[in-house]
């Protein structure tokens, strides 16, 4: 009888712990709206439907990442990524928020991205990135002002 009670307590404790880890952070309405923009931008980027970056970035947008040795402005970024991304397809991605700060018309989003790409030779590559994005609210909608992304992909 004691063993059954101990077993049930352990199962209950593990179930509660699992539930706590499975829940996403509780964001307020503004944080949720900003995260929705981030999610939508990934959907449109992967779909290659022309909405990213056109519908998402501010005219003064700048980005810096492992693929770009120095920060690039909007037009340079579009031109460079069209060349670098040609023949590459994102097969899978998963993004997870770490922190979102919204102050007035500025938002800073920190998140983690895991994605798998395939090139024209059907070779796959898995990447893990940490991303920090700054968005500004302009005429009621959020636009990317700056992105900083760095790879944390483990060496094989």
C-alpha cells in the first residue's frame, strides 16, 4: 500500500513538473502581438511568397549575422540574401521565444531558432541560431528595425 502511494506521488510530481516545463511564457497583449509578427515573418520567409522582407522591414532596417561579415542595410540585405539563398530551401524550422520587451513603440525580441536547409545538391544542414530583433511601431504596425543573429550550431 505504501509503495502504491509513493508511486502515485512520484507520477503526480513528474506530471506537474512536465506541465510546468511545457507551458510557454505568459506574455501581455503587446508582447503577444510582437511575437505574432516574428512568427508570421518566418512563415512568409519560408514560403518565399515575396512578403518577407517587403512587408516586414523598416526603411532604415539593418541586419548582422554570421553570413554577413558587417551589418547590411535593407537594400544590401535583400540583394545579398537573394544570391546566398538561391537554391536553398528551409525544410523545417522551430522558433522559441526567450524574452520580449516592449517599451512604448519599441520592442526587443530574443529567441532561439533551429532549422534544417537543403541545397541544390540535396545536401541538408542543421543550424541553431540565437536571434535578437528590434521592432518599431509605425502607423500602428510593427516593423523590423534591426536584427542580430549568431550561430550556436554545435560542431559535428
